[in-house]
C-alpha cells in the first residue's frame, strides 16, 4: 500500500492524459479500429479461441487484448470507452513494476525508484501509447514481470520467483507472440556479465532458466494448441510460421534497413532528452561498476541490436525496453543530488523546447499541412501556442531545491501540455480520421439489404464502429471490375487522392468525407464507380 500511495503522481499523469484522449480523440484507423473490430467479431460470433476479422480468422495477433476487451464488455456492455482504460491500467502496472525493479537494483534508495516511476509515466511516447488500444502497454507489463522475476531470483535465490518469468513469457506470447523473448532471453543469458555468475552457479541458472521459459511456452500453448486445431491448416501455418520466422527474415510489413532505429532513438526519451543531468556522467567508471547499470544496459542494448536485424521495424517496438534507460536516467539524477545537495534544479531545456514549439505552432495558420487539413485556424493555434509559451516560460525560469520536486512539477507540466494539445489541436487535426459517421452509413445500407464492397485491403475499420453483423466484400486488384459488372447496385467504398476527386460528380455519392492527409473516402453505387473510374482512364 505504501508504494501505491507513493506513486499517485505517475498514476494520475497516465489517467489524466488517457481521459483527455477519450474525451477528444476518435478511435484511430487502422490499428485501434482493427483491435476493436476483432474483439467485436469474436464477441458477436462467440469465437473466443480463434480471433476473427471480417468473417475470417485473424492471425496477426494472439487474443489476450481481445479477451480483456470482452471482460470489460461483459461488465459494462459493448462500448468504446472501457477498452481504452485497459492500456492505461497496464501502463500503471508497469510503472509500479519499474518502481519495484529499481528497489531491487538499488536497495535502500527509494528516491531513485520514485524518480524512475515519474520519468516513465511522463515520457512522451509512453504517455501516448498508454491510451491507445494496442498491444505495447500489455507487452511492456509482461516484460517487466519477467525482469522483476529474474532479478528477484538473483537477489533471493528462491526458485518460486522463476514462476514470474514463466508468467511473463506466457502473458507476453498471448499478447503479441514470441517477441517477448527478444526482451527477456538476452537478459537471462547475460547474467555472467551483469551478475558475475561463474561455472556451477551459471549452469544451474541456465538450466532453471530454460525449464521456466519452457513452462511459459507451455502456458501460452493452452491457447495456441486449441486455436491451431480449430482454425484449420491455413490459420495454423500463419500463426506458427508466418508471424514469427517470416517477420524476422523478410518482413511483409514495415521493412527497414538495420541502422533504421539509431537516428530515431532520441524520440523515445522526449522530453527528458533535454535534461542535461539525466545524461551527464551516465557512463563513468563508477556507474559502469554497478550491477543496476549492467542490467539496464544488457536489457536495452540487446533488444536494440536484435530488433535492428529483424526485417520489420517500428519505433514502438522498442517501448518495452524504454524502462531500462529510464532506470539509468533516474539513478543518474539521484546520484547528482547525492553528490551535491546544494544543487539547484531547473528544467530550462524542456521549458526552452516548449517555447520553441509554441513559435512553430504560430506559423501553422500560414502553412498548409495537407490538402485535407489545410491550415489550422487561429482559434486552435492561439490557445495552444499561448499554453506552450506559458508552461515553457514557467519551466524555464522555475528552480527547485530537490530532484524530486523538479521531476514532479516538470512531469505534471508536460502531461498537462499534452492533454491541452489533444483537446485543441488533436481534435481539429484528427477529426479526419473519425470513421464513425461512414460506419453508420454502411450499417444502414447493409440493414436495407444492400451488398457493400470495399476496394483494396480492408483492415476492419468499420466492423466495430458500425456494429456490423456481416462481413464486407473485399475486392483487391482488378477483381472489382468483373464483380461490379455483375453487381452494379452494390455499394462501393473506396479511398482516393484529393487530386483525383474531380472525376466524380458530388451527386453520384451516397456519402463522402475527407480522410487522412491527402485522401477522400466515399460510398457510391458500383455502376457509377465503374463509369467514372474506368471510362475516365
């Protein structure tokens, strides 16, 4: 209970930003809408073993997130609000685990543990992913369960702590597949460096590690085996092979070169990148001799290297490893305070960054962001810029006598700034991503008995938003030509660039709205679609 009371500031930050997102932001296609659509179809068809998307088995992700969404629906009814609290709760669980891990690495130094919790909860990418209905917060939690288990075994020698590793592996696999092993296995294997194990203790450690890793795999097999049997041969192949080995060797999505992560690493640590004492003396000999330093470096660097050689890459793949660097930063900041208690703490770097960002925002009404977005109106820009200036000036000239006060006030200011930006700028920019009106039109057309076809790769954008009870017809390539010739009254959904919009007359549309940066999404009859898009060419 004491640690929970201690963490009220980081918990409040996560909840405040998350609730702001719920109030102001739509569900974002394609990822959030897809997650809820899979959960909706599983719920609708009572298919709780094999995930479904648009009437077919969905092989890209295991079902833990969907099961948790079902649990929220079972308690509160089908809605879009309660699922958005799921990543927030796992984010808070991760913050609690980082606090506990810090106490294992640096016993009797609660200041470092408090600092780590505050730093993590207010790291920009962590705050954003804490309210998105995606898998990273769940995966981060399970990775931290594993790390906590590994360090507990190392510190206490008690075998039962290995069960935490098994639980984390099983939960991670049920969340996002075997990728959890990338974050955990290297830390286990590098115990000879960070833990100083030699010979017999090392052999015993590895033997137990393998046993409890297999136990974690066995735990996940309680779902994998029934799903592989029920889903059929194609689902089995995709689940057990295509989503693991093929992603590593030659990814079918998000392919990037090996060096891709290194230029974007600074993004992971905003806004704390601008705090000089977070990084100064981080690699001194004194720091490098600490077990905690070695653990965190083993954890983050090994994950970074492995992900660099995996074909598919996204910046958020590294989110479960961010706590490793956050722990190092927290320790470094507290070390500075211990070395000289007369130090004055001033967040000038973050304050100056916010002031500079406010200047940039003032130019947005003069610059077209995209064809659809155009220029942001002054009614949006002025409040955001003023808020940025106000918070920036406050932080730039504010000084603190303690590192804890500096971190708390700065973290809260950053969280309020993000929340304010979501309420004004985010709502204005992202309204073009709100597909709920179109989804309701699709539902109405289907209820009237119309067939509805989607041109291109369909990712379930409308299943949950429209509460659709039957699949859309997905037409890829040129297959739509013959299909629409046979079904001229079929309602077609497509997305085109604004530059091609002139081919169609407005009266031809059943529904139309701007979508994303440069596109328009619309509904119209199949015969009209063929007439305007094929004859024009």
